[in-house]
């Protein structure tokens, strides 16, 4: 990750839920589940690694930011 690439590292002023970005939530892509945001109804940022299941991602969301700093878990 590069500085300013994710909201956690400074994009969007480091603020979730502002300027068109949603609050942090569990998202899904072809690669798996992850913690991220939507931007105007589209994927906006990926703030974590991927998780094998939605349940694992939900558990990480409850311990954010520490739970999001895990490695790839596929």
C-alpha cells in the first residue's frame, strides 16, 4: 500500500463516511471478502486483505483497525 492509497493511509483526508465514501463495511469481489468503502454506489477503497468468508470479514470489522491488518487468508 502506498501513502494516500487507502482511506486509512490518508485518502479522503482519512475520513470514512464523507465526501461520497461510505462508512467502512464488508465488501465482496471475485477475490473474496474484504473491508472497504463504496464511493457513489461503486467500490471505493479496499482497506484490508481478503478473507475466506463473510463471517471472518465481519469479525475483523468489529476489531478494526487491528483486525484488518492480517495477511491474505484464502
